[in-house]
């Protein structure tokens, strides 16, 4: 068949008619109620037959009373249709604040500054007098810096500065 303008118009008219017919069929099936109403005669009559059960394709028996009715969809229809189409993210877990470190059990009494090795004068938790230098540990605190009137220690991952008491 030669594709002339006339043949192209015929093909287009044929496709348009087929599309129109398909639309009519789809609309007619869409407008017919597919869910039976709750009329009392429906339980006993199915398309004019007196039937209480019908076999299905899987070989099981489906009771006419087990068919879906409009009442079966009430829970779906009564739901909030304007809710978001996604689940909200879960709440973020509460961040627990680190417990405050226990109080330091030693006391700074003074400092000794020397060019090669400075020392602190400290009374430890058991009452002993100790002379730690930079990098030494006293009752869980590591000394990082020693100055004329204070020391800086790292205690429970926190930098703490202790001053020499004024007399």
C-alpha cells in the first residue's frame, strides 16, 4: 500500500475512532459500580442464580457472603487523605550530656620554676606531698603547663587551670 496523503488520513481516522471507542469502554466500566451494595437479596442471588458459594480459579470455595462490600472499605475511606505521602523521620535520639567529672582530689600549694624542669607542689588525695612535672599524672589529672602562679591539667578530657592559693 502506497502512503499517500489520502491513506495517511484514513489511518489517522481509524486510530482516532479506535481511541474513541476504547475511551467509551473504559469510561463505561469506570462508571458502573463494581462494589455491590448491601441489599438483603444480594446474599442469596448472584446474577439470577441461587448460590451460596462459588468455586474460584484456585479451586477454593468463595462464599457469596465473603465478598467485599462497601462497608469493608469504610476504614480506608475514613482515613486522613491529606496526610503526607511519606513517613516522617523518626525523632532524633536524645543526646545525653556527659556527666560532670568528679572533683579533683588534690590541691595545688605552689610551683617551682626552673629553666630545664618546672615542678608543681601538690598534696595528693592520700595527703602526700608530691612534686610532679609537665606530663606527669596526679590522681588522674595530667599536667600540661606550669606557670608562676598556676598549672593547667587535662582532667577527664577537659583542660582545667588551677591557681596557687593567695595567703
